[in-house]
C-alpha cells in the first residue's frame, strides 16, 4: 500500500468517485450526495482562501482510502479542517492515512484539526456515531459507522454531537407548541410561506445565517459569491418543499425550510432564529407551521435533521420522537 498526494482539478478523481459508488451507490439519494460531494470538492480546489491537500491510499493501483487537509485562512490561526474521509474497513490503512494527514498539518503549522467535514461546516460534516440501520435520508450525507471508532481512537480533545429524529404522530406535539404560534399575530411577528425563492430572499437568508452561526463551532464566513454557489436558486428549486421566513415587522429574523423526502416523508431542516429573538417561542411557532402543513399535505412522517445536542430548543417534546441517527464532529490537538 502506498500513500500519495495528488494534483487536484475541479472534479474529484475518478478513483475517488468509484470508491464512493462502491460504498454508497445503492443507497437512497446517492445522486444528490455525489452532487454535493463534488460541489464541496470544487469549493476547496478553487477557493483563494483555502490550501487544499488531498491524500489517497492505493493498493495495487486501486484507491482504497482518502482524506484531505483543508487549511482555510478564515479559521483561527493554527486551526484547519480535515475531510473527504473514505477508507475501507482496515484500521492499519486508516492509521497510515491519519499519520500522513497529521504530518502534513504539522508541516503547515497546524495545531488543531477539526472534522470530518467536506469543505467546511456549510457543506455538513460526515461522521455517524450511532444508527438504527435506516437508510440515509435525502440531504443526509452517508458515511461508515466505523469511521467514528477509528477517529475516536486518536483521542480527540473535543467531541460535538448531533442527532436526527422522526415523528409519525403530530397531534400531541402540535398541541404542545401551538401557544407560540398563536402569539405571533399579537406580538408583531409573522411567518411567510414560500414555494419558490427569489434572489433577494436568498441574499437575506445569507445575511441572517451569518448572524446566527457566527459563534458556531468551526464557523467560516462565506463571501456572497460562495454562499450563492452553495445555496443557489436552482438547488432550492430542485429540493425545496417550503421555505418559512419569520419576520419582525419587515425584517427577516429567522427561517426554516422543508424538503420532500418521499411521498410520505417531510424533512424539516434546522430552525434558525436570530440570537436576540431566541427563547421567545418563535422556533416552536415555525415548527407548528411545518407540522400543520405536513398534516394537511398528507405526510405520515416528519424528520428533524441534524439537531445539535444542547441547542436552544425549549418546550419541544422529544419523548415520542425516535432518534435514529447520532453524529459527531471532533477537534484533535496534534
């Protein structure tokens, strides 16, 4: 087996695509996953703020492992991402890749590695910690469960946990969170529901996102061009079910979007509220609107995607929701 760095182009090498197809090609939504993977790769290769060093493992001229160092100058000095992690179930192979990654990082003055992510946290991280075996849902990035064990064996200094859950009965949760929705009209707030998104809406979401996530783990501030490349109108048109914009008077202060998973499943993406308005029940108001629409449109299941453990969701019951996937992101002091 040999470990090599290779010359990058805007498109991932065919051997890496073949490795992805071998691992995840039979899963639900693979085409969308591959499209997002390619977009994240291109983001790294063509970005003036990023030094991207992909590292691959070959056995008999076949790529059997892969990772990459992602040095984004917008991170805290001495920090870097790692990602695009794929490896066969072979601990020795992973260890060789990891050592090469750490060697390259130290050579560039990196002291803390964050990940695994594809590109940045805007592209989502990829590390399942636990799973009940359900196929990955649309917009969820697949990965192998043993990656968590391999990464954890390198003694991370920090582990950040997320989960996805679903609920098949909506009446109880709707009764619990209806109060927040009823308060909207008497407190100067409103929710606009959109089936399509304009460029102005997209730019407003970008501005709000920066304010909401600027203190988040691994945050990197995207330029307007980068944000519009990641969250293009075409992407929203292809996958958006509904976009819910939360207003205080004429100012957008939060949002939530939903994606049609299949004929019976609706995916609720992260509910985002500006910090000054958190804790007022507005997240519950958005959630209530999502569940009303899900019920009226005949969906039998709502998935709550990628919720961070310990976030500011208040008074939102979880006892009748099924947590079917847990995820982790790490920091390693090297």
